[in-house]
C-alpha cells in the first residue's frame, strides 16, 4: 500500500470550514493516527515540540455542563485548580461517548472549532505565549497550526492556569 502524501490537502472538516469562514490563517498537517498515541505521537511524526501541540479536552462541571479545556500536549489539567478558577465545585473529563455527543467530533479528533454544541472554552494561559500552536483540525490524524491568540476572540476562550507537568500524574 502506498504511503500517504503528507503534503496533500486534507478534505474539509467542520473545524477547517469554521476557521476559513472566520478568516483564520492556518496550515494543515496530516499524520498517521495511532490509537492512544496522543500528542506525543503526532508531535513525533510532524517534528513538533509536544509542548506546542495543544490537546482539546471536553470536560464537565459538577452539574454535567460541558466545557472545553485547551492544554499543552505534555501537560495534565489540574481539575482542582481549574474548578477553583471557573467557580465550579468540581471538573472532570467527560466519558468519550458524552464528549463526542457534545463536540460532534470523534475522541482523538476533537477540535475546539466548529463544535456541535457551543461550550465555554478555557485555555491554559501559557499556550498564549507560544508563537504558533498545532491543534486538532477535526479528524484523527490531522492537526492545524495557527496563532494561539486567535483562540481568545474567536472562541471566547478564557485564560486559566491549570497545567501540571507531564511527570506529575496521569494525563487528562
């Protein structure tokens, strides 16, 4: 079987349609999706720093209200710190099928852009200090690179400080 041409255009996703409709400049970066490979695998394949690969995590508060957290690929979300900062009693990851229902994306291909349901978005503040980020483009095996500052006005993202380094516990 022939190997995929990594420079080829990837078909539109709700995320790329949304980005184009909002005039966001981005580049497309397909890679070979590996089950449970996460941001480490995509970063390795694309030659990126995993810290600049941003995970889109669908979580929920104590009342099962969904929210999105954008986190560095090599970090974990401190749900206690996040809950405290957003005024929630608790925050936890959604079950995969619940996350898919809220976002409209398959887990492993979740993008914060063009979600099925409008959800509040929280971004780890240090992500905004990076010159560019790679974030899921709405399909497994597909990242887009863009200016992280675009997340604030376009997603209404609220900066938070809830990152734990990758050596401090389990990943969210």
